[in-house]
């Protein structure tokens, strides 16, 4: 890939994120654009995004695959992992070789290796002293994330953070934390809908998510609304 092509794709990612921050704001869609752009742009194989709920507990808001979602859930359940360290310190955490990671991450390390991930790089979603989550980049190869990729990933994470923190719902007097809580609730619906579509069409969970997202986009609908229709049996995909 040439530098020009890479720069063009980075600009496209920024443009896509900017589009999602328009008046019809959807936190889930913003998060999904961020992880998909990251997986496409950088020298990684999967990406996930953890976000803090109203009580400060982390939850998975977006992922590029079921494998990356499972890795994020595992860290939350074990209350240990590079992504959690990143969230608590507000600093990037890079693990170029998972096998040599901290002993306190043993559950994460074992599961990551089972899923063939060899390195992870966690970037905080941070604005000044506020940390609302982490962007997590996973690779099936060992090694550091190169500096251009790291800078670009930070830039995308910063843009996403500012968008989430910006109060776009003043008319309804909804706080940022309430907005994030609604986004996490939407994610539960999306996970349920993925299961329904996967079972009905006998496809993988990742393929089911693609069907959901394509339908939402083609009908200019919010992903969460489409998922709710599937769960309520109002829409058959």
C-alpha cells in the first residue's frame, strides 16, 4: 500500500467519523466506524472498543469480530488485561508479545493465544483528565505498532472521544453518562439480534452482524433500531 493510498484512507476514516457525528448522532455507530476503520487502516487483524458505563464499569461497545469481542469480555470478567490497565491509567499500553505479558493477565494471555492473537495495543479514549474507554488493536503477529499507525490511531480515538463527550442532546437534557448507558443498552439488543439472524440464516455471528448493518445502512436506519425490530420479530433478515 502506498503512502498516498494510506493517507487517502485515513482521510476517508476521519470523514466517516465526522459524518457519524452529525445531528443524527449514534454512539454505537461512531464506535463501530472507529474499530472498523482501525482494522482496515493499521497493521492489525481486529479491533474492539470498551466504554465505561454510568457506574464506571467497562463494557464492549464495538468490535470487528466475535473473537475480538470475546477477548474484551474476558478482560472485563477477569478484571485484568492490558486494556483495563490502559483505562485505569489513562495511558497507552502496548504488548508486542502477549506470551511475555504480565502474570496478572494470565487468563487473558491464555485465551488470546487460543484465538491466535499475539500482540495487543490499547489506546485510551481520553480528553484531558476524563477517560471514557479504550480502543484496543489486536494482531496475530508479534511486534510493536509502528509509530505512524500509533499516531493515527490516537488521532481517531481522540476524535471519537470528543464526539462522544460533546453534548448533542441538550434539548432532551440527557447527560453524557445517560447517553453512554443508552448506547450500552443498544449494544445488548444488537448482540441478541446477531444471535437471531445467525440462527435463522445458519451463518456465523460476524456474518449476521454484516447483514444487520447492511440492512440498517440501506434503509438509513439506526443499527440499534434495526436490531430492536429483529428482536421484536418485526423484521426478518
